[in-house]
C-alpha cells in the first residue's frame, strides 16, 4: 500500500502570507497526485490534479509541484476563504486511492 | 449544473446494515467512474470504494474485509453502497465522488455527504 504523509499537520498564517504544504509518498507515484480543499461541514473541493494542473475555476494563487515521492501545494497570497484543511491524494495505484492525513491552515 | 446527492444515512445498531444512494444529475452518469469516500468525526478522508463507468470493475479498501459492496444503475443515474455488519468505526460522513481519466482519476464532483452513525 502507498502511504501519504503531509507536513505540517497544522499551520498558522495571516492574510497575504505565502504558505507551502508538503506531501510525501511512501513510494514513487509519478505525477499521480491531487490536492483538495475542505472547509468545515463541506465536501472536499478539487484544486489540483496531475501534481501541477489547476482545476478549472481554481484561483491562480494556488499552485502545485513535484513528482516521484515529494510534492508541494503553494498558496501565494492567502485570502480569508483559504483557511481550510488541505489533503493530498495519490492515484498511482488507481483504482485504489490513498489520502494524506490533512493539513489544517488556521488564521494567525 | 452538475450535482451528486447522497441519501440513506442514519442511526444503525452494530451488526446492522444500511444502503446508501447517490443520485447524479447534470452529466452523463454512465460515462464516469464513481467512488465512495468517508470521513469519521474529526478525522481525515478515507477512500472506500471504486466502480467503473460500466459497473464491471469494483475495488474496495482492504480494511472493509468484504463488508461493503458498491453498485450502480446507469439507467437511473444512481450509485449505491450496501454496508453490512456495521461497526462503531464505520461512523462517518459518506461522500460519493466522480472520477475521470481526463483529470488523472482525481475526484472533481462531490456530493454533500450523508451521515452514518453506528451505535447501540
């Protein structure tokens, strides 16, 4: 099984800050990685797929990079609506998937 | 608009069964693979089941040990999850989610979730 580890688990930041969230896979997954955003009480929302491709309608302040085992999600200038929990997901072992444990982004 | 709407959640005793449904609208349901994802209270996301667009290929997470069964009715634009031998640890919000090969099998459409509580 492929295990996904996100870091940090919690991060505090202010509006306008740049934030980086990391995701590491237990084995190489190419670019078969997606990022999701979830706010309390809501369903997750797809932000990025194929490690770096922005989903339609997602603001350009979000970006993703990486391949193999190490991936990052960057938010260039935090907006109030960005405070949420972020998850990475691997699809290299499709149709068996694994999510990371999540990173909660809180307002400082 | 593209929508997924789950139903069928509720309170069930340990050992009981429940059948969840997911109704799709706004897209050609038979063209898309579908998944179930769950989230226990205060916890992260856990992928549960996958079913191919034609219903012929099915995968479940290993931890279920065969207790859950996913199916679909393309004529009725519906996805199902039959859950048997339910345990307290199955308590969660259950989401249906659409996957697509055009986005590297990521999940681009999600329902609002249905709550399953397993308790005596």
